[in-house]
């Protein structure tokens, strides 16, 4: 929805011959431009006027552009880890497509613009003096309250398969903790050395972070993996993290990462990044520290402090691995890291109405013979052909995608149950039960831009 607001505003601009862009991530929408002072004045004026009077008549066209862009607010592995941590709400919505840009009600788009795109919720950064004639014609408004943290649904450590391009590790922590920050930098360098340079298993090792409330959030590290080596890379990621938590970094590793931070912060080209840090702090309610203060804090962190901070964060470690990957991973005490999600569910309730796969499928495939859909007064259960059992109470439904015929039901804890005739026969009663139990505002027609697959 926010991405559509951004596109509607940018779509009002004429052809410009200077650099300009806009982007949406999990926390901010940014409109940026580089050019002469008069060009910047004109650009900001046009963008602000468009946000103040959003041209929703262009929504059909811009939704098609969004579908073609197929963008996302976070890296797929980061999004999956956030969804495991928080459920399908808030930050946990990051990896989910939702209804698609063509199914967003215009009233919702207008409401989004009114709530967030106003002068009370905006920060302007400039790399030069304010140009003559600068105006930001945004409507007035109250800054949203960001004083509370998003509830965590999974606090402990586990691993889980997901539709991710490579393995990733997520930690819930104090984002301002210099020890955890340095530990992630050390872990990133160790993985780059071992997975890429020594074993040739991976190309990219990247770090992300996401803010869930004042000072709190998640730090994520993720890798790609050569085809067929996903399990080995996942095990390597986990083993290196456990080793770092147990033994800590060397003094040389800490000194190396502090020096890398110094080079980054003091680079004259970093001024735009520094301005963005300050703007983020202003908008999102965290404390901005200037470069000198940040470097002073880093200089005081000892290897033992890094180990202690990282060991504490590892209590919340979530490991995401590509589908079909089953890593052998153990905690520092030797116990197996449990598989999260619905992996432990194997039993279906006996008091519900059961639907089986169509007869022709049961006759030709053992997987179809295992599949069951069970309807109870409380919600839906499904044993998928893989044997995994999913459960969604009607009270935890966050969305129902309407197909003709059929429904796809999404639960708050990442379960998805397809109530579709090609999977289960005679599902009319189940469809009626879903439509009666789930509020109308949570039901939406499937996007015209995506297939039933």
C-alpha cells in the first residue's frame, strides 16, 4: 500500500533530466534527488503536492507497474525470519504478497497517505544549504506513536524451512548494543572467509537489521549457496555462530572491525548515509550518536563483551533454510536445535468434518492419500501431501484469498491452508464455514496479476 502511494506521487512528475528516485523499505519511504538548487526545489514541491492530493485515478495503471516491478520491502531471507519471529503482522508481513496491488481499496490508499505522508512525519535532509524558494507543501498531521514494541511470537531458538534463496540467521536484540553489532561483523567476515574463499560454497554474505520498537529489533545475516550445497552452508552458518558465542572473537578481529567502521564513518562520501542515520533517529524515536561518539563507544568494547552480548542474543536465534534442506544443527550444550513452525504437528482432530483428495488423485498417488482437510467449529486443520499438519483457528485468520472456486486461508503464525477443489473434494461446507467465520474485510479476491499457483 505504501509502495503504491509512492508510485502515485512519482507518477505525477514530468520527464526530469537530473537524478531522482524513491524507495520503500520496512521503516521509511524516501524521495531523493540530486541536481541544481532550482531542480531540487521543483522536485520537492511536485512530490509534496502529489502526496497532499494523491492522484488515485492513476491507481489501476500504477498497480500494474508495481506488479511488473515485483519489488519487496526486505531481502526474502530477512523477511522470512521476521515472519517467523513476529507472525504475519507488522514486520512479519515483509515476505507476504497479500492481495496484490490491484486489490488494494482506494480508501485504504487515501488513509495511508493521510496517516503517514504529512509534515508531522517528514524529515528533509540536504547535502548543501537550503536553496532559495524551497517549500514543502505537505498537509499538517500528528506523528504516529512509535513508543511501543511489536510483540514477539517466537522468542526462543529454532530452525525452519522456508521459500528463501539461501540460509539466514536472525537474532532479536538491542540494536544499539555495540557488542552484538561487532559480533555480526566478525561473523560476516568469518563466513566470507570460510564459505566463499576457502570452500567456494557461497558468493555473498550480507547483514540486515529491522526495528521493532524503541531500541529493539532483529539483526540478520544471510548467505547465498551454490546449488546442492544449501545444507552445508546452513550448517556452516550455525556452527560459526555457535563457535563465536562460545569462544568470542580475537582481539585482532575486534580491532579489524573497529578500523573498518572508522574507515566507513570517516569517508567523505558517507555524508548522505550519516544524514539518513540522523533522519531515521528523528522519525523512528531512537538516539542519534555522531561519528565521534560511535567510534568512541566501539573503541571501548572488549572481545569478552562481544562474546557475552552475542551469546545472549543467540538465545533468540532463528535459522531459516531453503525448502527441502534439513540441516544437522545443535546448540552449544549439544542438544538438537528444534525445528520450528508446524513441524511437530502430526495428528488431526477426530471430531471434525473430514475432506479427502479427489478420488482420481488418491488412486494414482500416495501423497494424495495422506492429504486431509478437517473442519471444526474452532477452525481448519490440514495434513498436506508432505505429511505436515497445519492448523489455523478462525480467530487467527489474517487473510482469505478468494478464488473461483476455492479459498486460501492465511494464519497469524505463518500457516497457509488451501481450501481448493483440486486438492480436496466436496469442500462446499468448508467454503461456507470460512466465509461465515472470517470478517468480510479480511477476504479479498485473488490478484489478476498472479496465477492460482
